[in-house]
């Protein structure tokens, strides 16, 4: 019997080193997490133990990557550090349940021969990541394939099967090796999966060529201290900093679009006033359009009643009025309180109020650029980038305020997750954040320019608008039904292979 504690520690160490972090990254180390959950599940004598051992490994690995949740809660949420410490632990324990279910799947695979079992485990991992992205508002932060963005040749298959499908293929490579004792044919499955991952990577990277005109876009990173950002006495200084940095990059590079971060303007930009006027004057006096983030409101029935949006404005002198995008996927407990009428809690981080999700019908238009906005952690959800391209986007823009996370792994992980959206959709992605990491990412997920953290930064980069669709984009609507059919087939095969294993699983 494997030592569950040692394997749980190995999974945590692998996740810490394999996923992006400030200290140093070795992507293959992330594979220790699915390997530990798989081996512990297969070796467990009962289904209950298979779940528990894999849950322990998944919980520790999640904590190694999600420890940063403590930072915004303790620093900006007015929560005592003793009360804040357990929150990432509890979140990681909840995330560990997904890995526990994968451990159950690994044990159930003992009813199948080597090749079907290997395929089943790859499918089970994809199902687990889909569940992470969907259930309870979704939190697909630990997407396995994101750990390999640092090695671009290994992630190009996401343009065919998506990030979650690519994660499943990586687990398929592992499972074929692990299960070769049941039959050497599983090694062929591993080899084919690895050949597809690397072959598609080589094919895309060796044949990629730009065929559309180049456009110069700039990002501005103000590095505004989050603790004073919303104080009225600092608002004009914030505006002046963004005006100064934008003027500098405009003089140096003549961009046609300048992108400021999420809530770069810490006031209601829609209201007239000297703060707004100075920004409008900059846009009208120059040649560049400006994307900026600001809270916004809409009045509703009743005196003093309104709803709030986390909004991205596009200012372009070619348009008579600003265009905007309202964030659709909000952060629970940060931007709104789920079940607010039931749970006796306040939001865990402070802000201007509770936001409501936006409803957006089209990309923001600036000349030849059709901009698909992703605000903050919307960049971790593949369906939102899919929607933006469906609405006509030929360029993806992610604005964020990663100042909430301090000097932790979160900004680095966030950047690599955003790069997966560029690969899936075959679009350039421009990323502007308050304190970093601001970046330019090409359709191969290569991070072409990345700014420093916790410093002022203004830089221009070249992007090419793309109108063609990736295989993933074209068949996205068929993938979930297809996945359901495959899952049904394997459930049928597992039932056929019943016996004592089925009884144990029923007792879990």
C-alpha cells in the first residue's frame, strides 16, 4: 500500500513548483498532483479510502497554490488574521473534494482493461476540471494545462480541445504509463496522446504566420496602492498618473489604443466632473482610443435606488458616445454576496458595493479592432472568451487589479490562465493590471512583453486582429454533448465490469 501522507506531500510540492509562482517554475512537477490522486485511488482497498486519500492530496496541493486567498481577506477585508488564516484552508478542503472524486474514478477503473481504463481516467480528469469551472459559480484556477504555458509547444493542443481537454490528455499520458502493468497496449495510448500534444504544438508553432495588418496598442500600469485607492483625496493624483504615463507612451510609440486596468478610475466615470473631464480631454487631444475600468451604476425604481456594475469604458473620438462592457462573472464574497438573504455575512473584501452581472451583446469597436473584454478573473473561464469571439472580437483585452493579491503566486497564475484563452480562441490578448503583471500575449500563448510588478509601467506592443476561428471555437458547442456521450459509454462499461468493486463504491 502506498503511503498516503508522503504522496499528499509530493502532490503539494509538485503543485507549488509546477504552477506559476514568484520563485521558480518547473511545469512537469504539476503532474505529481494527478499522479498522486490516481495511484492512491487505484491502491486504496475501499472506495471510501480512495476518496479520502485523493482528497487529502488534492487539498494539500490546492493549499500550496491557493494560499494567497489569505492576503486580500486579511489586508483589505477587515478580517483579523486569526480568522483569515482558516479561509484558504477551508477553500482548499472544498477543492480537494474534486480530487477525491477523481480518486474514486481511479479505483473504479480497476474494472476495465488497460486501454479503456487509461481513456476513462483522462476523461474523468477533464470532467473534474469542467465541474470546477461550473459548479457553485465556478473556480477553475487549478487548470492543469495552465502550468505548462511556460513551455508553449506543450499547450497548442488547447486550440483543438480546449484547456480542460488538454489537461485530460496530459492525464491520459500518465494513466497509460501507470496502467501498463495491466497491458502494454496502454503505452500506445500514452504515446499517441503525447504525440498529439507535441505534434500539434510543433505544427502550430512552425507554421504560424501573420497575415493581417499590425496595430500598436499600449498598456498603462499605474501601481496604485490598494489601501488608498478609493480615498477621495487621492483620486486626482490617480488620474494625473494615468494621464502622465499615457502621454509618455503615446509620444514614444503613437499607439491607436491605450488600455488602463480594471477600476483604474476609482470614481463613477459616467458622471461629469473635473476627474472625468481631464480624461476626456486626453482622449480628444490625442490619436489613441482609451479602454479604462471604473465602477458604474444604473438607477432603478424608487428614490435612491440603483444597481452597480464593474465596467470597462471605451473612449474613441470616432464614436459619439462611450461604449462599455459590464463584467458578467463576478467574484463571490468579493464583488457580491451569494445567498445574501440567507447567509449572515458581509463580503470578505471591501469595495464600493455589491455589483450585479452585466449583459453584453457585442464587442467594443475601435477602428479595425473589435475588442472582447475580460474583466479580472473572467480570463480563467473558457466560455466567456468564447462568447466574446462569438460577438465579433478579433482582439481580447483583459483588465484586472491584481493588487488584491500582493506579492504571491496569484498574479503569475492569473497571467498563465489568461494565456490559455489566447490559444483557445486564436486571438492576441492584451492585459493591463494595476500592479502587474501587464502583458502582451500572442495567439500561441507566448507572453511577448511582461511588465514588472509593483512599479509604474507603460509599454506598447504590436497586435494583429484575427477573424478566423480555431477548431476549439468552431466545435465548442458540440464538445459538452460529445463528452456526455463518452461518459455514458464508460458508465455502461463500468456497470458491465461490476462485482465487488461496484459494491465498495456504493458504500462510499
